[in-house]
């Protein structure tokens, strides 16, 4: 009896002629996720089987595959040779010892001597005599013993379903650049867009030495969490120290965050285009803070010339975002205290509804393009 993992796709089957493309992307992503673990992935119609792994690593395999977008559900199954004795032994070991159950057989091997109903009845009957606290309930079972007779003379027996991450395989929806801070929101935004199949690179802005190295390490840790879902990510790190000093020196302090945001967006756009990204992604949520009023968003948006800006969290409440952050495994990192560059030189009263005219007036006190180029010259790339 060998342990195997059944992997079922999610939306992929809807993609008609593109199906092969989606399947190849999924298999590449599964291979990346399982790197370092002995295994073999076998394609079957409409699903994959992971075989040849060490049984002690089953939980690790499931935990890694749960992070691969495009997977609808997973089951750990016992694979046996197709004969009633072996099928029963497998059913016996996946079956609970008490509760209501049913047996459900799927028979791709039409040549087998018994049909699905006969297999259900025989295996169900034998399980009932073996475990005295079991009863059959075909309408409302507590669990189902699934028996799947394959064409190749093997049978899979299982009773558990694990929910997969859903969505589409990363790599099938282009490439985007996520503006990632050390906060709760941006990693969640990246996760949501990656779920739709987009490859996500990250860009982070710091103002060292005003912000410390722990702030940087925290962002690296957050990008690593995201990388577990995306099969790796590139993290661009850019210093905006000079920009903030210049704003502080020359502009009305109330515009610090507004102006800084515009620099961030412009730099992100340039870095993104240079590296083949097709959009920017932010963790902005409408009205959450002063800079995220529609006027604030207009201000930061209007500096981006060619790329669309995706804001997947726009309609979410903070508690919904926190729930997603917990689910993806980022929350405990995000809540560690850190210094964000936006808190450096923070004005007592930031402008809440800045008009573009007044922003431009402030911005004209600076050499915008030269500061952008200078910041880009500090670019560091970390492959995660
Ligand atoms: P987050 O939790 O992602 O920090 P937030 O609700 O705290 O979001 P802000 O701090 O106003 O909101 O930032 C809005 C968005 O701007 C962030 O979600 C992120 O996309 C981007 N951003 C903010 N600070 C940085 C930074 N230092 N580096 C890169 N992007 C940033
Ligand atoms: Mg923040």
C-alpha cells in the first residue's frame, strides 16, 4: 500500500484551448513547491497524482501544495492493486471507527468484475462488520470512503479532502510589481493578485538610516511568505532618504506623505517597466487613512504614466484584510513593530484631501526627475 496525493485543479479546466498552457504552469509551480522532497508528479485526466514520496513527509507535501494557486483540492490516498482484498485493506485503514459513513466508488476500469454498486455494498458491509460503532447513512454521512478504480489496474482509496488555494497558476496572468511596506495590507494585496495567476515582484522603499535594518529584514520576511505562494519573487529595495530630506527641507511639511507617495509610484513604475512588469499593485484600501482618500489616490495615481495600478483591497475592511493576512501566514510578521519611511518626518497634520494644483506647487520646489533617478541608482535586488 503506497501513500499518494491526489491533486485536483480549480478553474483550469474552464480554459478550453489554453488548458495545456495552464496545466504546464501548474506542474512547474508544483515542482517548485516540492523542491527538495523526493516525489514524482504523474498526470492523469483532469488531475495529478504525487507519488514516490516518503510517507513521513506527507504533511509537508500537503502543506506546500496548499499554497499552490490553481489547485482546487487535495486528498491523501492509499494506492493498491485493483482486487477486492487490497481495496478492503485500504478502506479499513482510511475508515473512521465510528460515525455515519458511506462508500462511494468511481470505476474508470470498466473491465473489473464488479460494478460500482457491488463494490460499495461489499466494502461497506465488510467495514460494518469490522467496526461495530459504524452505521451507513448515504444522505448525511460524517465521512465518505472513496474508492477510485483507475484504468491501469490500480485503485485509490481515500476519505479526506483538503481545500486547495484556488485561483489560477502563477505565471499565467502576466507580471506585476507590488509596492510592499512592512504593514499588513500590501502582502495581502500581492497574495490576492498572485491568486489570479500573476507573477509578482516586490519593491520596497526605505529611508535608512532614519529607518533601521530590522525594518528591511521584516520586509524580506514578508516577501518570503509571498514567495511561498508565487514560487519565488524578486524584491527591489530603493532608498528614498534623499527624497525625504529634500521634501523636509524645501516643501510644506503637511505634504510629506503625499509627495513621497508620488515619488514611490514613479520610481516603482520605472523599475517595473525596466523589468518587464505590466502593472503596479498597492495595498491601498479606500478611505483607510488620510493618504487613501480618493483625492490621495488621485494624487499618487496621476504620476503613473503608462501602467495600470491594481488595488485589490480597495473594497475591504481592515478586519477582512487581517483575516486574509492570518490565512496567508503573514500577520505575525506584519504586526512586529517597525519603522516605515512614511513615519519619518511625519507631519502633525498631513493634508487629507490634497488638490493636484497645490501638490504640484509643492513638488515644483524639487527637481523631481533628478531625485527619481538618484533613488533608482540605489536599487538593490534580492532574489527570494
Ligand atoms: P500597508 O499595510 O501595506 O502598509 P497601509 O494601510 O498602512 O498599507 P499606507 O502605509 O498608507 O497604507 O500605504 C499604502 C500603500 O502604499 C501600501 O499598501 C503599499 O502598497 C504602499 N507603500 C507604503 N509604504 C511603502 C514602502 N515603504 N515601500 C513600498 N510601498 C509602500
Ligand atoms: Mg503602511
